[in-house]
C-alpha cells in the first residue's frame, strides 16, 4: 500500500494558509496531496499547525487563503456526506452512555434504523476487541479500552477518511504499541480508507505510516515528505530493524532543520 501510482487524490492542499483573528499565522502556504489508501503521519513541534490542518480538512475551520479539496469536494461538503471521521486524544465518550450507545451515536444522528445501528456497532466492536464489553459504561474501561471504543465509533459509519489527532498520546507505552498494531490491521482491512495521523512521536510515525509529513515551527509548513517503503503487515520486529532506525534518524534530522 506504499505505492500510490494511479490512486485517487483524496486531499489536495494548494498554498493553504490559516491566520487567526489575533494575527497568529498557524499554517502558511501548505502544498500537499494525499492519495486514497495512504496512512500519512504529520510530525512536528507543538503549535506547528498540525491540528489546524485537521480542523480545516474536517470543515470545522475555514482556510484564510489557498485551496483545499477533500474527495473532490469542499471540506464542509465531505463532512456532510459523513465521509470523514475524527478521533481525538481524549476519547470523548459520553459517560452516561454504554459503549454500544456511544458507538452507535453517529448512525443515530443520521437516522439509521436501530437494527442496522446494532449490526454495525457489533461489527466494529468485534474488530476492536470490545464486543464482550458493549454494555459496559466508560468508567468501567481502561484507557486503552476507551480509545478502542472511540476508534470503533469513528469506524462505524465506514468513513473514507479517518483523521486521528494524537489518539495514543495519553496512554502508556505498552498499550500505545499494542494499539498501533491493531490500528494498522483495521486500516489494512479497508483498502479504500485513508488515515491521517498527528503525533509528536517519531517512532510512532515511522511504525505506522506510508509517508511522513514533517512540519516546521509556526507558521506551520510542510518542510519534508519522507516515504516509509516498508511493506505491511508490520509487527514488533520492524521496530528493531536497520530500516526502522534509518528512517527514524531521517525524520529526526529533518525536524532539526
């Protein structure tokens, strides 16, 4: 899946910029094309505009200048079609709802029948290993289980574009690495799904991605695009290979410039 030859353009940014009302230039003239089926990670220092780019892609924030196309439409049009889904660092589960009620919420808001909601929720909960906990409340789950539930909620509507903003940042390293492997498997099960993933962790970016977009300090620009030409599936052994170490060094060096 690292070869994008002939793949559809899923996100296209041309001279994309965002200036906030207080004059802060968060993103400046970003040019980037992302293709269907990619797993692209954004890495960069805090405040470099990674999350701002995500907000523009999801239609939650409008660009100040430049152009942005998401699956051949504007970001807001793509959002209305429910083609995009978002996973945050905070699981954002409703504490008064069970796991399955949290997961079915996007479908309920779209008017999907109760029977279909149940079927789709059970499908994704089985995918993330939570089918036996569908009646549990969020307070009864570990941090890793809460994040799995959040991912299931994002996947339930079968999005074409999944945006993940540091989803594993608050988790311990063992849980984090486990979820990285599980996420890659979920992505591989749907060859049409594209994943955009924000992280500060270079090791995480190299393990997960087909390409890495390195961003500069504010105002944020994409300073480098680094391929990760390692085939999938990937497991723990990849982390100990010379290729892994070499790509980590390349990304780290790019971040310093």
